[in-house]
C-alpha cells in the first residue's frame, strides 16, 4: 500500500487529533508516575548504572488513527527496578481484591 499526501494530511484531522491527545496524555501520566518513583528522563550515552531512567514515552497514532503509547529502551538496571515496582503493585492489587472478596 502506498501512502498518499491526503493520507498524511488525514492524520492531522480533528478525529485523529483527539486520539493523539489521549495517547499523549497517557504518556504524560506514565512520565509523572515514573518521576515519582525516582526515575529520570534523560539517559546519557554509556550509562554505567546507579541512576534510574525511564524509557522514551511518546503518544502516537497508528496509520489507521488508533492511539497508542510507544515505550523506548531503558538500561537494564532501570528495567529491573521498573519490573520490581510493577510486580509489587500487582501483588498489592491482588491482596486488595482478595481482602474485599
């Protein structure tokens, strides 16, 4: 399939603007949450470890206009810490659900 000029222009249409804004808002919420957890946004080249960095987060649209959040790469130490935080949150949520059932 060949992308035409009008296809590119359609991405900027009002219908897609709302979807793009939603995706960007979710990416911003993720940035805020990661910041509160001690992650920083800038990954210097050749990072040795110690600091926690969040991945590049972008609110985007697919070619068909479906909103999504793209997550970039982060150093292994940061990924391990993020996985630990998410696992703790998941276990806490499971404990809350079990207690309320």
